[in-house]
C-alpha cells in the first residue's frame, strides 16, 4: 500500500507545479514505524518530515540516506536536538525561536536552513501574519541561519476559490522574497487533503502523511 501510494504520487508530481518547477515530496512520518518509513524510502521517498523532536531523535535520525525536515511546532529548549541534525526546519514561527536557533547554530559553527512559517488565519497555529512575512524573512537572515523559503498550512475549511486565493497570496510573498534573495527556493504548502490545489497555485514542496501511509492511529 505504501509503495503503491508513493509511486502514484511521485508519478503525479513528476511534471512539476503550475510553473513547471520541480515539486519536493516530504513524507510526514509522525506516528509511523521505522519499517513503514523505510518502505516509503525504498519506493522513492527522499525526504522525511517530523513533527515531534522525540520521534526525530529516536527514529527518523536512524533512517539512512534521507533529507530530514522538521515540520512541527518547535520549543526553544529542544532546538539543541535539531540544529545541525535536521536539513530544513520549516517552522520558524516567532522571533524567540529565531534567537534560540541562531545561538545554537553559532555555537556549532554551522549554518542552519529554515523556512519562515506563515499563519493563514488558524488561531491555533503558529506563524507570522502574511503581511509580516517579508520582514520576518529579512530579519531571519543571520550569520548562522539561512531562510530559504516559506511554509504555511491552509485552513481546514474553505471553498476552493478562497483556498486558491490564499495560496496565490503566499506565492506572491515567496516571489517577492525570491526577487530580493536568490537563496529562496521552497514554498512548503500542501498536505494530503489539499496538495493538488496548492501545487496548482505555486507550491513546490508538499508534506504528505495519510495519503502515503494511510490513516494515522488515534492518539
Ligand atoms: C501531519 C502533518 C502533515 C501531513 O498531514 P496529512 O494530512 O496526514 O497529509 C503535513 N504538515 C504538517 C505540519 C503536519 O503536522
């Protein structure tokens, strides 16, 4: 099942997004076993994304040969477990976290890649408001932190026109940042329920869990 779902998804995204940019598929691996993750990797998954630092440390770090992403809310006291271990942190959602990330990366003498998380109106989620996205991006360029794009989550409810319009607005932010900074290359937008809409509106990185692995066990 996992193998078939990965193959079908990779085939479906092979032509790229609406701008013919390549799409990076990140498997969202929360709650999945190491065996399930490794099956996905054998099927062609190159990138995996965790929500919880504990799962990242205990499981994902052991999966060989993959690019590692962190896609969940990150507490400042857990930054030490990710910086330098994780290829891309998607969830830079507040200045306090930026300060902690920069301090840790400086202590290690490395540069950590991050995405700026944009909040599209879900009060329960983190992130900078859309209108502050460009200044948050500029501010995140530190000696040891390199922002390379944006991440967002669409609201769970909404009609296609409204959600498509939200994607277009995040994409416009991404394009403005890209015009200013050539490092910009990822717009991480799209989960199992909405990724087709997102790539039709300019996303070039999608994070899929249930559509690859099946329903998650109730926690
Ligand atoms: C769980 C999760 C996903 C994947 O969600 P699905 O609906 O299972 O595809 C994507 N992004 C984030 C931040 C997540 O927490």
